C-alpha cells in the first residue's frame, strides 16, 4: 500500500511540474552550448537515478572523474535559465522524469535496462564525456529551438 502511495505521489508531482516545464521551455531558445549542456546533464541525471536505484558506484566514480565538466555544464544551464533557481527547478523535473522511467519495473529489470548507461559512464573521462555529450547534442539538436533562427 505504501509503495503505491509513493508511486502515485511521484506521478502527481511529475504531472504538476510537467505543464510548468513545457511552458517555460516553449519560449526558450537554445545555443549550441546549452544543447550540449542539457544533454550532458540529462545523462548525468539518468546515471544518478540508475546508480542509486541499483546500488551501483558508477555515478560516484563518474562524478569524481568528471566534476570539472559537470560543473561547467551546470554553469551553462544556470546561464541558460538565467538563475540557479531556474536551473534547480528544471534539474528536479529531470530527476523526477528519470525516476518515473522505471516506475513499473522491479529492481532487477530496472538495473538490467540501466546496465549500458552505467557501463558507458564507467568508460568516460573528462575528454570522453565532453565528446559523448557533444555527440548526444548533435543527435538531439532537432528537438531544440535554436537562438537566432
């Protein structure tokens, strides 16, 4: 019963935040640096959620190796959202989205699905992470409204 309440509460929170996120994103344009930073932060957030759920050390180790790049990407997104508060609100909604991806799965299934993500993270140093984020941005670019177009 308690587990169902937690899932319902998480879904309700996500639904409440969803319109706000869509509304704020609808008027936003993205620079190439902001697209790359968003894709990088999405990767890190997915890794954080998966690593925590699977009781895996990949997130902590990744964060240690890549702290300079992560901080730089966070700063880019803070500038994009024009405030730390805007970034924090957006980042919280990302973490909620990442948590909901596995809502119907048992822990074994969720960890099996996250295995490639955690494996990829284990191979990335700062240079590799920046290249990986740039590649993610290139493939996701069509989903973003670019500034100046």
